[in-house]
C-alpha cells in the first residue's frame, strides 16, 4: 500500500504540472501536422478524415494520462477497452466483426484467403486499434484482390499517413479519388498535398470536397489552413468561420498569423474575436502579450486588467 500511495502522489504531482502547461503544450513538438494541431487545441477538427482524430488532443491526453494510471493501479487488469460510438462512426461503411486479438492470437495471422471485403473489414479494425502494420497488410491484400475497392485505398492511405509514409499515403488517396470523388477521399488527398507543401493543389481538392460536403468541419478547416499558407487570409477566415462560427474562426485565423510572425494582423483578428465575446480569456491573454511585444503598453495593461477582472468574477 505504501508503494501505491507514493505512486498516487507522484501522479497527482504530474497532473498539477500538466494543468499549468496547457498553453505551452500547443507549441511543443508532437505527433501530427503542427498547423492542424493548433486548430485541434481549440476543439476544431482538422487533418485526415477517419484517422487523424483517433489520437485526440495532446493536451487532453496529457491530462488524462494520470487518470488512466490510477485505473491501472487500482482497477481490474481484465477490463476490455471498448470502441466508442464516434470510433465506430469514423469507419462505418461495412459491417464490422470485432477482433479481440488480446484473447484470440489467431487474429494476428495474415492470410490471403477470404474476400477483398473481409480483408477490408479486418484492416479497418486493425486501423481503429492503432495496429498499423497489420492494417496495412490487410488493406494491401484487399486492394490486390479488388483494385476498385475505393474505401480500401482510402484507409490504406490513412494507415500509411499515420506511419509517416507521406508519399505512399498520397498515392493511395489519389487511387481512391480516381475511382470515386467523395468528400472524405478528396479531403484526405487535399490534406496530404497540403502536408507536402503543394498548397494550390490542396486548395483545389479541398474546395471540391467542400462542394460535396458544405458543412463538414474538418474539410473547411483544412481548406482554411491551405488558404493561410497561400497568404489568402480573409478567404481562410471565411472557411474557418463556416466550420466553427465567427468567434472560433477569428481565433484560429489569429493563431495561424501568430505562427507566421504576422503579429499586427494577428492582433486584428484577436480584436475581432473580442468584439464577438468581450470577455474571451484566450483572446485577452494573447492580446495582452502581443500588445506588449508590439510596443502598445497601455493596450497591454488594459487587456491584462480585463483578464484579471474576468478571473475575479469567475471566482466569486
């Protein structure tokens, strides 16, 4: 029990430190595209459809880790990790048979027997479980048995992307798009082109995806990112605003401008966000910092005073 108590105290200390690092967590090196991570830190969806969101927000994972450790320390070792409803929706196109590979080792054995659709189902399951090598093996078998199986090409691209094989991911997405231009495959190809620095081609694919799915948050945010990289900031803002509303649209545009070192332009969008929500703590915090760095000390003091007032009001 003494050992458990010490471990519990250590975990509580880690949680305290993590809670004080939420802003800096957005800037440290982490998995995924850095620009997409900035958007996801504000709760906006971005990146590859069907694959990117599985790992979730880095800050949330940092804060959740100690609770998982408590569960391992005091909970049952036999508890099964269940796929939640959102995970199921991410890949819900064909029926799924659950692969409980921790209890049934035979699920690891790869075989070329079975239909293309059966390999697609298995590949999707492995991808959901984060078992990328097995997913690639199964999905590769699926496309070799049926080269016209669009979903298998698309998910194979997702698996390659998560493994860091950008060129192979792009090739798989391109094959999928040639067979069927649906919103998800166009989004995935567009985001892959964006990650490779081909921003004009990315904008073209993402605009086509947005026409097919005008309200898809992920597509609109990816389009906003690509437009930012082309310097089309106002057009990018409109895409961000369509995705998550004017307030978050202004905040996300301002964040990207900060990343580009365009502090005066970032201030303009943070000020626009504050016009919508005068007490927005994030906008006030960033404005206080940016005003100070651009020599506007009086404005910086006013923003800090407003932020302090907000904090004291919440505490009452």
